């Protein structure tokens, strides 16, 4: 199958014996990129790969932000540094920031007055009323709605589109299903808002009453804010489909289930018209020469079989191979060292078996 890329983004120097180079050099050379999504099946090492890509990008970009949209955040664990819902500088860098989106419903993020529904126009409004500042438990109710994680993640995307304070934003995404729902928000929300605007003339009175309930001035609906949000959604939709601005990096491991899910992910991304040029294959086992470990040898043969299938399936993609190491990749220094394999293919023969962080055996 083929990808949705501009062929002129790939230099002739990157080709090795007719195959695309197994590095992310092609992405580093794309100065127009604004958004990079890193995703795949749970447990394949998406966060480590996201942080590794961010470190390499930070070497050539003025400012890079890596955002975790996974409710089970791992950025703090990967960098061994506590992050919050606000961008925080990663220790050891002056241009790399990280943040973990709070998946809980936040009225302020959605522009809902925190004084409580009805506080401006209905009896019982205000802190002591039946429609007080706790929204009658609205927050708890919203947090229980399926998809609220993805919704809050999309809210953050719209904020970043509006400000665009960083030259590149990298998303450490949730497992595949959650990520696909997240990516479906722009087109779905754009259709919904167009429909609402088309109904405005027929149900103007209802819109005005709703605006009054939400604290709108004078009972008139604030269409200016609505139009602003609509334009932002449209802009996100356009940018995500633009291969010059956005790309997606699937991460997998050389096993059947992961390979199958990667193929499904790439097909779904094609429906979203999202660019895919690179695939990261993580946790590859490189047994030492002469190793008597039967388990290692057997699993290595199995992985090689699936690696061969990937080469046949994706001849038009850069397939980056990352090793399974003796020690976990945690902390800025460890991730920085690991990130080098994204630009310099790992050579198992160059790592002494006794060294820390060498190939697993």
C-alpha cells in the first residue's frame, strides 16, 4: 500500500538499495510540520517513542511541546519529572516542554461561566441556589460520559491552534481506539456546528433562552463566540489533513496482534486523509551471537518473520527499528540516548553485551 505523502519530501540520499532509510530524517527535514501524532496499540512504547521524537525535533526547532492525550499519562514517568496540564520545561532543555491533559470536564476550558447555570437569569442561581456553582453535579456527570477524554483533548488542540506558541507540537496519544475517536472530533464537530447555525433562523428564540441560561448578556446569543469556535474547528480539520503540516507515526512491536492493529490504524488514518510516512517498530530482540537462550532465539525468529511481512506491506514507508534494551528507558538522559536510534539505526554488534542498556538477550 502507499502513503499520502509528497514524494519531494524524501531526499534521494535517504534511499538505501532502493528502500527508504530506516530513520525519521525525512521528518526532521520537513520544516513546515506543526503537528506530529504518535500512536498505536497499548504497551508498545508510544510514550518513549513520543519523547524520543520530541528530543530529536528539539535539536532543530525553536520550541517543541509534547502533549499526552492518554488518560493514563506516562510522560512524567518517561522523563522522571512531574508534569501537569500546563506546559512545563523539561529538565536539561530550554526549548522542550511537556504537559499532560487533564481528562476531567473543565467548564472554564469550554467557556462555560463558573458562577453556575442560571446564575445570571434563573431562580436558584448563585452559590446557594439549586443551580449553584457545582452545576448540580454536572462535572461528575460529564466525566462519566464516554469520549469526554477525547473531547477535552480536542479543546486543548483548539487552544494551541489559536495561540500556536510552539513551532512543533507532538501528541503522545492514547491506544488506537481512543486516538481514532479523538481524530474524528474535527469533522464531526464541524458538521454539527454547521447544522446548528443552519437551524438558528428557525429556532432563534430557543437559542436566546439557552444563552440566557448560560449567562449571556441581555438574553441574546453570543454568535460571535460560536462563529469563532466554528472557524477554529474548521482550521483544525484543514491542518490535520494537510501533509505539509501534520503527520502520524504509528508505533508497533513485531507481533501479530500489533501488526494487525497497525494495518487497521493506517487504513483508518487514510480515511481521515492524514499523512503517514514513518512506522516505528519497537522492542526488537537482538540475541547475542552464540547465545544459548532458546527463548530469545525463538522469539527473535518470530519477530524476524513479522519484520519481513512489514517490509512487504509497507515498501513506501520509513520503517524505524528500535531495540529492546536490558534496562527500561526512563529519565532524560536515557531517553536522549535512546532517541539517537531514530536517526542512526541501531547496530547490535556495536554494543558490548556487558554494557548498561545493551540489547536484551
